[in-house]
């Protein structure tokens, strides 16, 4: 989903909004590159100040341009945030659903899921970390539709993890130390907590190393017989 309402008001009711729409439709490499630079600058500000603490004016200042010029590339900070985050969240869900449908034991699938999620956090750093810290229940107005879509995608992801764990419990490879949904939330939360310390540009270990370490810890803790499971 892309936020179709982003840019309402000042930016979209003017000629700048029409010029921006035309430039996006033309899809030139230079225009796309500049938008990517703006998104990167906004991502840094979102990470430092949170969504509510970041204004479109701060993004313009970080880029060394005035607001009018910035509006030629983006309609609002909401558009910046929603556009990138939505694509990343959808991609993560697609990966999770593909792993669930693939061959292998539940433990193997959980290992792959954890490593893929950690690598995604690094690939999309810091936007996904900002996203998981936002309270979607407080997002209203013209972004309410986006909020509902994000909650729906989150729920689908959680259901995938629950199903993986429940399958392992049913097949006798995972210990039922709690309800599957409790174990699933713990798994997702463990990886998500890396937002407090992991920065792919500064961390002494890369995301794949972190992901494989966490996956090994989780799988070993869940497995009925850890000795029979081998790190893929």
C-alpha cells in the first residue's frame, strides 16, 4: 500500500503537487535518485527524533533545500515514512509466508525466519526500527487507512510465526513451553529489541551473524531434542 492521501493540503493543492506527480510518472533516474537521498535523510531524522518529532522542515534543512523544493519530490513526511515502510513490511511478510510453505521442519523454518527478519532490519535501517516503535493505534486522520493496513500485515506476520511454532509442537519437534502465540511474540520481540543497539554501520558484527546467533538460541531452546537439530 502506498499512502494515496499523503501530500494533502499545502503541497498537493498547489502547482508543486501537480509537478511532483508528473515527475514521478516520468520516472527519470535523476528524480528517483534525489527522492532516495531525501528518504535516507528523513530516515536518520525519524531514528533520532521519532515520527512525531520529525518535521518536513527538518528534512528540508538536512537536505540543504527549502520546503518548496522539497515538495517537488515528496508531499509530506508521512509519505516519506509510509512509502518505504509499507514496501519493507510487505516484503518481510512475503518472505515469511514463502518460508512457511517451503519444505523443511518447523525448526528449520524458524531459523530461516529469524535470520531473514534480522537481515531485513539491516537492509532497511533505520525505518523498520522506527516503525516498530510507533503506536499504530494513535495514527489517525488521513493516515488511518495506512495504520489499519500495517496492523493487518503485522497480524498476518504474527500468524505465520504462530503457525510455524504450532506445527513444530504438533509434530513433536518443539517443546510446548507455552501457547504457540506466546512463544511467537517472544521470538518477534527478541529480534525487534535489536533496535536498542544494532546499527549496521557501527556494529562490530553484521546482521546475518546476529540473526544466526539468535536463531540458534531460539531453536535450541525450543527443540525437544536440540542434539538432533543442526545449524543449516
